[in-house]
């Protein structure tokens, strides 16, 4: 579909209540369908200032283009829903693209990419009450832990409270944990070794007063053969995150193979993938999405 930006702006300017009205009439569905699997397209990167895909530094900066890619992805068979921040979900509501889809609100986006305070990742996105009020289906938060950065403790504490707030409303919360470190140049890097991912799972699983509504959103380890042992760390249901895939067709194919193997593990229930499906190396969004759905 072609997104009419002028019409979106007109609605926002003259009838801001149209967003709440669209949310109220949205057709809802269970989190898990008959297959028991989830395929979610993620588009919450821009709110952290993370606009790049491969060597294209501002690939996600064109909002109309991003919305068109999202609408195409959501229209493909087997795609269950979308993860995004309020501004993108509001646009998708106005476009009528969220009927019958799982809608996940992104909660903490304050850890701006490249900022000195990146690990003090404040909850600047959806609150639990927003997700409940809008009739959305789940929330997601990012939890990066650097043992040398006190900001991680602030994020840990606020994550635990978010777990409690969502559980009080019986709403699923997808926690995306990493052990992270800064390079000598000060850039943040996530450690995907088996040891680090194991530790991140153990920490994330223990947050809050109940784990009843907690899911994990996890990367595939740098050595995919380690995933079977790593995933024994928790009984929480998990989805795989796509992460940033290299810019070539070959690298994208390699990512699919990593996901394929990990999806066979008993606690892994699906995929949450963003940039690598919305901006594939060959430009074919529909084919990229269909390939990912086929892995499930």
C-alpha cells in the first residue's frame, strides 16, 4: 500500500481522538494462535536514535517508507503482529493495519544509541497503563547490563517494577537482556558468548515479584551450537530476536539458518525480527518475511 502522509497529518492535526477510536475498534486476537508460535515484526529502533541498517545510516528515517514496509510485512501470511513505539503504532492504527494482529508496545527507549547514559535506559515509551488502556497485547523492554556502568542498576530496578506492573494487569512482558561492555572507543557492544547470554537469562528471569507473565527475547549465541545448553537456564517462554544482520544476501541466509536451529528448542516459541526483514539485502520485503515465517 502507499501511505498518504498528508492524510495522516490531517487526522493528527484535526482529529487526534481518531487514534484512540481506532484502538477501541481494533479486532483483537490471543497472543498465541493455534500453532503456538509467534512471528512479530519489530520497528522500535528509531525512538533510540538507531536509524541505520548495514551501511545505510538513515535507512529507517523515512517514516512513510517505513510504514509501507511494515504494512507489507503485516499483510503476509503467518505474521502475527508488530512491536513498536507509540508514534508508529498510532500511524498503523490510523492506517487500519493492526486488526487481528498482536500489538506489542515498546517501553524503554531512553538509552539513546551512542549516549554516555545509554545504559541508564529510562522508560520513555509505553507504560503498563498505556498498553492496558489502548487494548494492546504485550509490552517489551530492553535490559543491557554492564558490570562497570552504574546506569545498569537503575535499569534493572525499573525493569523489575515494569514486570510487576504488567503482571498486575495480566499482560505479557517480553524482556530482552544482554551483558554489554564498552569498547576502548566507548561504543557499546553486546556479548553474545554462551557464558554472557546464560548469565543474562538468569538475571532477567529473576526480576519482579512474579514471573507468570514474563517472556524472554533472546539473541542466538555467537556459536549457534551453544544454544541448546544456554536455553536450559530458564523455563520462561522465549522468542528469538533478529538483531542486525550483515548487508549481503549470504549473511542474511546465514542468519536464517541460525534461527532455524534455535527454533527447534523447547522453550523457543517464535521470532521477533525487524531491520533484516524490513530492509533486506535484496530489497524484497515480502520474500524476506515469507522466508522467516517458513522457519516456524
